């Protein structure tokens, strides 16, 4: 009985730490201290919406999670003040972004789960932009 309680407490501690770490990381700026902005309300459910992401070192981050339903079309419209590759991990969807240009990445949210959306710079810099959360229908 004592071993079972210890095991449950240990697992609970790991889950809480992982949750805290994940939420904390989504609220961080990148190594250069830059923030990003995502237009739209934070933690809202987007239904086949066009989600605008502005990567700009002068704008604060305004949203952390983009929620859609499985089967919805996701359209990310990205403007950036730097070049790089926008990637939705887990979906292997990628688009090249250039400063001053609007780039659109469109795909169907077929897989459920939470997927990081990152910008990979030409210097291998990695910036977490948001998380795509796909809820089952």
C-alpha cells in the first residue's frame, strides 16, 4: 500500500512538473528576448479560421494555444520580421517565411493532440510561436 501511494505521488509530481514546464515555456520569449504576436483571442476555438501570426520583436505575445476541431482546415497567415521556416511539428507542415512578405500555410487538422508551431531561423535559431491543439469531433 505504501509503495502504491509513493508511486502515485511520484507520477503526480512528474505530471504537475511537466504541465508547469510546458505552460511556462509557452509564455517565454526566445533567446534573443523577442516576443511574437498572434491575432485572435488566447485559448479560443477556431473553426476553420484564418489565424494570423505576426513574428515581430516589438509586439508582445497575445495568444498561446490555437484550438481547432479534428477535420477543420487550418490556415496560418504569417508575417515576420525575419526569415526562416515555419513548422507545425507532428504534421510535418512547413512554409518558408521572409521579412515583409505574407506566407500562408494551409492544411487539414487530421490528427488530434497538441502540436508546437515553431520558426526555425537560417542560423538554426528556434522560436516557439504557439501550440496547435486539435480536439476530437
